[in-house]
C-alpha cells in the first residue's frame, strides 16, 4: 500500500508544479508588453567650407536675400556714396509717383533751369545726358537716365519736377531711409551724389539694394544695358559687370572723394535653387577697382553656399532593440536636401514613437527635423522591414 501513496504524492506535486507554471505563464501572458524607445543615430556631419574674399582697400558688406547678412569688412564708417545716391533719388520718386510695369508715367518739360544745370555739370566734368529747352521726358525715361549713364543733371531736375524743390525731396527721402532702417545714411547737398556730403555704409546700402529688388520697375531698369532717350539718343549702362558673375544691377559710383563704389545684386544658381546676393563696395581706389573687387567678392561669397543632402531615402535614423528578440530599424522615407551657407550650423531632432507590437514594413514611426539657417526640413521615419511582434512562448516564459 505504501507505493500507491508515494505515487499519489508525486502526482500531486507534479500537479502543483504544473498549476504554478500555468499560473505564472498565464500571468506573464496577461502582463503588459514593454514599450521600446528608439535609439537615434548621430547624423553625418555637414562640413563647412569657403571664405569670403574681401577687397584689399575700402569697406564692403554682402548679404543673401534668402539667408541674411554674410559678413562685412573694413572700418564700416560712413563714406561718400558718389552716384549711388541716385538710387535713393529713384526710390523716392517711385514711392511718391509709383509706376506699374510698362508705364512711362507723367511727362516733364525741360526748363531753362534744367538746361543751366546740364551746362553746370558739363563744366564740372560730371556725368550728364543732353537736354534741350522744351524737351518732353517721361518719369520712366528720367529714371533710366539716372541709373544707366548716371546723369547728374537729371537727378537734380527730377527732384524738382516731382517734389517741387530739393529741400522737399530731402525731407521726403530722409523719411524713406528711416523706414528702410538706414540709420547711417545722410543725404547731402545734392540728389546726384557728386557732392561728398551724401554718405552711407555698405551695410546700409544693402538695405537700399534690397528695396530696389523689391520694386519691379526699378529692378527692371537697373538690369538694362542701354536705353533710348528723346534728345540724348542711346545711352549705355556704365556697369560693365552687368550680365557676368550673375550680376543683375544695381548702381556704380565714382568721385574724387568717394573713390570707386558699387552696389550690386547677383543671382547665383546653387543646385536647383537660386541665391540672390546683395552687396556693396565703398572707398575703392577707382571705379574699375570697385567693380573688379566686387566680382571677386561675388564669386567667393557664392562659393560659401552648397546644395547638401544630409538625409537620403532609406538612411538609418534609429534602431529599436526588441526584448523578444531582434532589432527593428527606422529609416528616412525620403531625402532631405537644401541650400546651406558654410557659416550655418545644421542640427537635427527626431520625434519617434515607441514600439510594443509587431509592425508592417514602411510603418510610420514619426518624423526627423533638420534645421538650417532658421529653416526646418522634415522627413517621415518608417520601419525598414516588418517588425515581428512578441510571440506566445516569449510572453509566457519571460522573467
């Protein structure tokens, strides 16, 4: 009889063990699946390259419309603007008497005072266009005379035609400069800039150049190589950089006191995108020096931009180490590409979901944001392959 009792005890113990095992397994099976967070990979470094080639003499600054200031060079103290002052005159005229694209605007009659102004500038060896008493010249033609051959006499005449007097013009233009944030610019004793008391800085002139590009009529005029005027006939733009180095205008200047000056705009193709450079050189030895150094400045500034692709489609962004075995890989769904300036830092931040179950291939896991120059570029992050879920055996046997 003893063996039978022993068998019963053994069977009972086995039943208890089995019951405990089943109970533990059932408890495990009912426990929550652990949540797995992503382990984000470090992005490849986007290397900086290139430096701006500044003029050997004078002051300079350059900016990009899409990115802001790129740098400045020299003492950055106000200097005579020479004929760049005519840009101020032109903007003030168009603000007072706006023109639409294709319009000539009102016609003005040349007076004896206008002829006398012409003769005075000829005597002083200034830049002029010929006028005759009674000649009719439209606002658009007058602006062409200002900006292409840089006619001093038309600058002075136009201010009287539009504002009634130079004093009225000066008051109006000073207010306009204030609205543009040109705190270091002062209008002197004429509208042409021949007098050395009209002064500015390269950084201020960039603001002026930006205003020109934002005015459809004036931006069209500064890009013209020539124009036809009623009495003077065909006149030519003295900006010999126009059309090269991406230059689309804006205005040259030259005088004994100012030396050579150039306010420029240049469109540069960077990959599939366009970068518009606006810059100014002041106080160069002469006009040719200002233009030559501007060409070098433009080329070097353009070289500091590059079209980069820090994230490519299928690139690994993060991984998930799964407690039930294996590793899930998260990849970028698409490329991220953009224009980068060498002075800008590139940063990234991933916002990714956790994993607690199986997922199909290409499941959305969140986003990766790459920031550059204040701009955000986002890409969806997905599973590279199907993610296996926790199996039954793992669920009931886990610790």
